[in-house]
C-alpha cells in the first residue's frame, strides 16, 4: 500500500520530501560544518549526484557485481574515477575554514552595550548587525564584525540590503573579491570605503559572486 502511495506522488511532492529530508539530516550539524558545506557546495553537489547515479545503477543492475564509477567534471572532457579516487579528489579540493567566533544574542548585547536581546534582534532586522539562525536553538552573530569598541562598521546596513540572508552576506564580506582588487569588503568598510563596497556588492550579486 505504501509503495502504491509513493508512486502516486508528483515529482514536485517528491522534491519537497527530499528537501525536508536534507534539512532534517543537516539540522544537528555545527555552524562550522554547515559553513564548510556551503563554502564547498560544488564538491558536495558533485559527490551527491555521483552517489545518486551509483545508487540508481545499483538498483538497475542488482544482480551484477560492479564497482560504481564517478564522473569527475573538469575542463572540456569527462574523466571517470573510482569512488575511492573521487573521494580523495573532493577532499583535496575542499578548503578547510576556521570556525567563526560566534556570539549569542545575550553575548552580543553585552559587547555592543544593548540592554535586551530584543534590541539585538531589532538591529538584526534593520541590517545593523549580521547574524543567522544557528544549527542549535537561537541566532548567532560573528564577533569579527565588531571593532575594538564593540561596534559594527558604518554602512553595513546598506550592504546587507543586497543579500537574502545573514550567512551569505557574511561569507561575501569576509572573502577577498576580484571586484575589489582582492580585498575583503569588510576591511574596506572599516576604512570608510562604503560606496566602493556597495558597487562591488551590486555587481557581484548580479553575477552570483562570479
């Protein structure tokens, strides 16, 4: 009965179920691990697609013993790697990143001199501070956006308005950009080069960070 119901699901419904399953699977991961997955999403997607293709082939050839192969796309031609070699290649291309020093709402309130947690979230809503919902309960805020006085850089709210979520804007702010001659946008904001950073944000967003 369950199998019949599964077959009756539309493709859109199945996509929703898969999306829900993915969120459940990653819900318990730390912020650092989620950051690594996002930073290296191309490698993650390639590995996932390779796994699904291998799984599909296994079901189709259930009676044939055969080691699954992975197509590794690089350059103009396709090359096939064994699953083990593909895993090594993905690991080689994965760039480790240091775990951010993330503050809770209460910790941030103390650092910037706000009286309540609600004041912190008012800042977040207005784009005066960068934060996102952590892997565990509550929001987190990268400490690196604060100066020695506990203040975010001037013009931050203007940059935030061009992005869809806190983590995306933070990743952009702390990554050297070709559009800024290899400089980090956050460093230039601290120097007061707001218009230059805004122009880069607009251009990079139009090209999806390309």
